[in-house]
C-alpha cells in the first residue's frame, strides 16, 4: 500500500509540474501573438479601430489582444 501511495504522489507532482509548464507556455504564446498583432497593425498603418472594422470585431478586442489579456479565436 505504501508503494502505491508513493507512486500516486509522484504522479500527482509530475502532473502539477506539467500543468505549470503548459500554463507558462500558454502565457508566452499569448504574449507573442499580442506583440505580433500590434507590430503588423502598425506596419500596415492601421489604427486599432480600422483593423477591428476590417476583421468584424470590436476595437476593445484588438486592444485586449495587443495587451495580452486575450487571444484571438
């Protein structure tokens, strides 16, 4: 019984570690996407409103993407 508990505990610790790594990677991906959207928007000379109108979304969504508070769906 002790060995089972130890194996289970080890599995839970590894699972927590993997979840943490995935969470960190997800935040980094969100940051990269946001910076790319802002860079490309400025490169094309669009305002956030102009880009939002072209994409059919709200201007606030563009701002959220660029500030890494959300990711495009």
